[in-house]
């Protein structure tokens, strides 16, 4: 029998605010990451600071926010009322301290719990806050949450407002880098939701005149719209919607009090229900909900008094009430959609006719596919029972589900050796592996029918749980893990084509990545360096002289499981797959996967970069 561990008063610890945040950062900002994903911690830090400036604007104070990111240093400056000078230190270093508890000061705010800037402070190696009001200024500087300096100045000739600067702590966030694409997407969402607000990011201005209509225009090309965007606004609600001509599944952008609720919640569920109910009543037909919503691209934003979110990162609304004298969220949205959308359809018969034709087309395709779908689902269930194509992770079950869901990752691999290495190296709690059998089919130009008839696509769709929509996507991160050779690159392209053709929102919402694995290992008796490019190899050789041992990895299967742990753990390198907003998906697929071989050949020749280098392998 094993010896029991003593449990005494000495085992009981009381952590101060910053120690708890630094020890359990996931409770406050979700996952950490390195900046390759839009929901990585460094963006949550930026969002927490920005939310306070946005709340100032919502309360009618300050029409411009300046944001600067230079390397790892982030600065946010608003021109609002400024933090009361005597409370500058408290609001960034004392838990449950802030102005959001007074609903008179912040009626429909995002930051409610007085935690956000404290988390930023505790998780930053440098944090500085400065407030200006009444020609006076108060500032405070911190390191890892510890106050190191504070100052109070009189007769300051400076515009009122608050300025926060911080550097995320590299002890917490390993090898991180801010990606401008993710920052700009966040800032654009803020201006779409706050017409009249201007955000200046590194000198570039962002503003919106048409709110959510502008957001949808950013996410779907005019040529792909079935009809012009329907834009409906109320005092506490705004909706924009259209249908895509080419997209198969539903796509939603949902917001509460300016917060992008990427996981939806009660408001999105109510909105999807209201759409179906209104459409059925307008046409007098009991259409299937899936047929009504198929190919829809929409955005919904509501404002709620004291919203309740399901986590500190505020990605899913839990509130059922609007607050004040207003009805429930469900009733409020239902009444608004029923009145406003019904009126729009009566006044715009051309759009109404196109919507009905789209629904009838979806109904026809669903019935045509019903038999194939049933067989495909049966095959997927049988396959999941009798083969090892999917090696799942534990995050979907038990106590860790909610806490670590943002970390859930599916590696899509080629070949048994590569999948075997990753399977043995992975974190079984959060990382799953899906093994491809050979090269997938080029799905460009094919109908959704092929997803059910092709075994690889059918099983991948089932593994991801994305048949109807990506709302119940089982893995937050989908990582293509192939060899860095011609065949591996081709498989990457075929998989990206599959997602673009049938599930483009997977890419639009930042879920798809390419795993970067080292090309070389350079080592001597004292140190080992893994290199992802020729330049890194040359730098490593220079660092480890005299003559080190150099190994060239030809494929993922050649990397031992022990070594693989270095590449899919804390030091993982991921390249996000992103869409160029100036290119439509149809144009993109046609160019790279269509039959325009001469044009593609010319493009490859003009953009080919050849680097000759002799690699000595030992």
C-alpha cells in the first residue's frame, strides 16, 4: 500500500490576485498560444484593454481610439472620461474593483467583473496606465503585477482619457507574435458595432458607416450574394443577412454589447429560431429548418443589461433576459425578426422570391441526398468502431471539457508512420489525430454529394461534426500535418480545397492551420537546435561551431515520438490559413485547382524562387 501524503495547515496556501492569475491564466484569458490563432491569449489581453475604451465610447465619451503594436509592446489610448485619478492603481491591481458595478456609469458594458485589466497587468512583464482629466494626470507602472512606480502631475496640457501600454510576459506566452490580420479583424468588428467610432491602428484608420452591413460586405463578395444584404436595426438589436450562391453551410457572426460571441449563446439560438419561424409564416409553408438556413450568411448584435457570459473570455452568452423592463432575449429577438423581416419581404418581393427558390433548391438537394446521407452516417459509425482512423482526445468528455475546449486540436496526417509519431507524442487530453489514406480527391467543382460518397471526406466531416454547420465543431484547431515535400504540399492543397469548397467558414473563422515541422536538426554534445529553414540551419551551424552533426528530416515519420513532443507542445509552430478579402473563393479555387493550366504554369515560373545549397548530412 502506498504511503499517504501528509495533509496539514502547511498545505493550505492563500494566493494574492496576481499570483493566482499567473498560476491559472486559463481561467482568465482562455488558452495561451503564440499568436497564430485569433483566440490566443495575447489577443484577449488586447481585447480586455480595448473593451474599456469601447465602453467609454458607448457612454458618449471619446470618438477615437488609438492602437499601436510595435513588436511586443501594445498601446491603447482613448479620449474618454479618464479613470478617476485616485483610483488608477486600484482599477488595474485590485480584484473586483471598477466602474462597471455602477450601472448608471456603464449601462450596457462588456467588462462587468473588474477582472480584465488586472489579468493584463498580472500577465505582462511591463504594464503602464495613465489617466488624464481636469488638467491633471495620474500614472502607475507595474512588472508582472507588482507596482514599481506611480506619479501624479498637475497643470497637464493634454486631452483627457486613458492610455494603457503593456508587453505580454514571455515567461507566460512562449515565442509569441502579434499578427496584424487578427488585430485588424478585431478592430473592424469594433467599428462595425459602433458606427461613428474611429480606431487608428499603427496610423491606419478604421470606421464604419453601415454597421453590420459593412461586416457582411467584408465577408462575402457581391458576386456571391443571392440578393442585396438585408439590414435591420432596432434600439438594442441589429441584424444583417443574405444567402450565398455557392456556400453550403450556415455562417453567423454574433455579438453582445460589442463582444464577439464566437461560440454563440442564447441570442444566436433565438435568432436562428426566429428566422425559421418568420420564413415559414411568410410563405405559409412548414419548411425544414435546415433548408431555410442553408447557405445563410448573417450577423446579429444585441445589447443587454448586465449580460452573463459562460466564461471570463465572454465567447458565449448565457443570459436569458435583456434586463430592465425588456422581455427575455428569446422573446425580444423573435418579436423583432417577425416584424422587421416580414415587413422587408413584403416590400421586396424580388428578394423574397430568391429566398424561396433557394429554400426549395435546398429541400430538393436534401431529399436527393437523404439516402446517401444515411448510408454515409452508418459507414462513419461503423468505421469509428472498427478502425483507428480517428484517435480522439479527452477534451470532449469529463471535467476538462469547458476549461480546455479552446485548446482542442485535430491533426490531419498522411500515412501510418506520421500519424503514429504524432499519436505517441500528443497530449491525449486536447490533441486528436485523423489519418488520411493516400491523397484526397480534388473536390473543386464537385457537389456536396461527393462528401458523403467519398470515404475520406465522409469520415473527416463526421470527425469534425460539421455536416449542418460549424456551430458544433468538435475541434477549435484543425491542423494539416504533412511532409514538407511535393506530395505533402499537394495534400495540403487538396485539403484546403475541400474546406474552401464545402466549409469555407472553417477558414474564415480562423480554425485551419498548417503544422510547421523542422527540416534540420543541428547538434553537438551540449546543445540541439531544430531548424525550419536553410537560414535557421546556417545560423545554428555558426552558433554550434566547431563542426556540428546535421540531420535532414525527409518526412514526419522519420522524427521519433520523443522529438515530436517538442514540435506539437508548447513550442508548436502553426501557420494559419487565411483568405485574401480581395479574392472570392470561386476565383481562388478556379485559379489554383481549375483547368487553367497555362496560366498556373506562368504564375509558378514567375514566382519560383530557387536556392541552391549543399547540405552535409552525417
